[in-house]
C-alpha cells in the first residue's frame, strides 16, 4: 500500500495511486474529494467556510469552498488529471453542537455543504457520493486505486462509498 | 487602543495572556477540585498562535475521543470557551459525582446533564475570574455538549476564527488529577477584537 497523505483543516493535497488521502476528525468543515479514475489521481480539500468573497484576510485558498475547489482542480491538472473526467465525493458539514440561539454558527456545517455543492455544480463536476450533515465527526480516507471513500465515525459502522 | 497583531505578539502581551490563562484556569481547577473533593494539578498555560491544521494536536490529536463543553461569549468580549475532557476522564468524573462505584462506559441522559453542569460551573469559574480581572462583564451562553473526535469538536471554534484570519490564538491550560484519571483542557478563544478589549482594559 502507498503512503497516507494527511490533510489538515484548511488544507489541500493531491496524489496518485497507490497513495491514500486522509483527513482526520472532520466536523462542521467539509471534505471534498475530486477524482479522475482513468489516471487514478485524486485531490482532497478540507474547507472551513463557504464563501471567500465575504471574508477579509483570505490568503489561504483551501479555507473556502469556492476557492478551495478551484485550487484543487489546478493542482490536479498539474499531476495529470483530466478536468473533464473529474467526479466529486463530499462528506462532513456536521453540526457538532446543538445550538439553541439563532447565531450564525448554527448552520455553518450546512452552509459549507451547500456552498461546496453549488460550486461543484457550477463547474459541471458530478457529485457521485455524499455523506453530510447530522451531528458527528468523520474521518475520511480516499483510495485513488479503487475510487473508494472510507468514512469512519465514533460508534458507527465504517461507511464505504 | 492596543491593536493586537497576530504575527507580532510582543513578550508583554504574551505574558499578560499567559497570566489570564493562569488566573482563569486556577479558579476553574479549584472549582473542579472542590467538586470532586480531590487534588487537581494544572500545568502552566500555553498561549499559542496556531495554524488551523495544527490545532487538534494541542489536545492529543484530531481523532482523540473527547467530551467538549462549549460556551459562547457575547457582549464586549466575544468568542468561545471550551472545556475538554478525555472521554475516560469524563466517565470517571461523572461516576465520581453520581456516587457510582464502577466506571460505566455509557452516559445516561441524567449524566449528560450532569456533565454539562460540570462544564458550566468550571467554565463559569474561569470566566468570572477573567471578568473580575479586566473589570468587564462577560455574557456566557448555556453550555453545549458534544462527544466526538477532538478535530471535529475543535472545528467549531476554528471556523469562527477562520472568518478573521488564517490562524487561531488560543490560551490553553491542561489539568490532571494526581492519579491521572481525570485529564482535560481549558481553552479560551476570544475573537481578535476581544483580545484588544482585554489587553486595553489591562492598560496595554
């Protein structure tokens, strides 16, 4: 088996099989995997916020759904992925705490998910699998060799999609 | 008004923030110690400016199973206060309080509620000492509880910080009971503006 490549919060990485992409303890953030099954190249971005245009100090492209996906596509193209063959799998966007106030934080997971889907749609990238929302953390592992996304959560069975 | 620059925290600001952690966590540790009627030790607080991806390493790694009790702060001081316990410690603490002989490995509704209250009392002790020190009222929310991976729980305060920058400035204090079966962290995460308010009120 290849190397495990770890992606942190507001971070993005790309790889080719047999290497594996992983992000640990995804909460309200969203993990987006883009995959080209022909060249077995894949990239993962761990975005924290939906929209870069609403935020000052947005140097880190990987922090936002909109700029993160753009940046990921560029990096994928650089290692030989074909833009038109890319498909997406997304997971995360949980609501970790049951907030009762109408604070903005309330829906951040949901908003991250929505923004990621909108962005992918606008780029014409098909979302083939999604595991988002609810109230628990997820650890993701993506295997470009098989195109499978493993989702591990506390006290829940392993999900493969 | 002092304007804190995340990349250039001077040693004076650093010392003051460490001392805030010291006083706050000192009070919180005392409250915890009274509650369980046993000695609780705390470490010297760490003031750290961290990139988001390094945040979970502060509390034993992203996949470390923890109980997180989150309180949001509003008013002149905005931000979040988090009280984190390793899951084993949380069981132990609850069982200690509920007078059970053995450490159960699951929480009942009643125990959830007890855990929230523990968080409330302890975070309250931290915040009230901070409030007295800087002479500013701090409005705290009700406690919110989540049991999950540390990374997932920390994503909530991290996202708040993500709105204003690429790094998070946190004041963290670790505590442990002498026989090390209760282990956890206090994390104070004020917004940038609130750091200014705190430092200004202390004459910096």
